C-alpha cells in the first residue's frame, strides 16, 4: 500500500462520522524527545530516559538535536485528543520492550496488553522493515528503535502535558477505514 493511504482512508472514515481531524504537530513533541520536554512533563522524563537507554539511544546526540516538532498523525483540535494510526512497522520487538518501562497505572487510551500481543505477533516481520536504516542518536539500523522511542514519547508525554491520553489505533493490515470502524466507539467517545 502506498505511503499515506492508510492514514488518508482513516481520515476520510472519521470525516464521514463528523469527526474533523488535523495533522498533528505540537512543539513539545520534538526531535530532542524527552530532552526537549518542558518542566511540566518532568514526571515522565525518568521512564522515557530508561526507555531511550534500553533501546540503545545515545544521550549526547539526542540532546543536541533541534527542537523541530515531530510530525504526528492526527489531532482533534476541539478536545486536544491526539490519534496515532499504527501500521505494521510499529509492532516491533523494540516497541514491545518499551512497555517494560511504562509507569504502572499510567493513563493510556489503548490497551497496552493488546499492543504487546500485536508486537509479539508481528515483530518477526516488522523487525525486518528498514532494519538497516540509520537513525540519529540510535546509529546504524536504529530506525526501528527510534520509532519505538518516539511512540513511547507520545504515549507518556501527552497526558503529562495536560492532553487526554493518546488514542492508538492498530492497523497492521494497512487498512485505515477498517481500523477506524474497529475503534469507532472509542474515538467518538473521546472527541464528541
């Protein structure tokens, strides 16, 4: 499936339900990761640092990055609800490892256990996706580890910054409209 098709299909399905979403870019979710978070989010910098190190991140390189906002999927502007659509490449063994460091009882608007199971199921294939691609602060073959870290950053920093918990929508099959339908009630409950 061509890049962006899954997200576009999800966006169109949301519009048909009267849910208007915008592309998400917030200044506090930036390339520096937990090093670029405001003091307001200090309660999650420890777990994020642990995740970062467990994934082989290089602190000096990460801290030196620009504070350019990370592009995200969608935000419902009226409620501040961020929605991320996770295709196959998000379900790696690295993402599975990141959940080991999430604070107990942290507010999430997705089932961490479901995501862990999806990682176990799809990691053999997802771990091969761009496995040789270099990523700043994660080195050669670090793109998957960087993606897992940035997913955890979004999960933990979003509530710490006063937003509702992020809504994660699994779409390992790449079908955005079907992913919306499977999560329709949860999404509508959060934004309407």
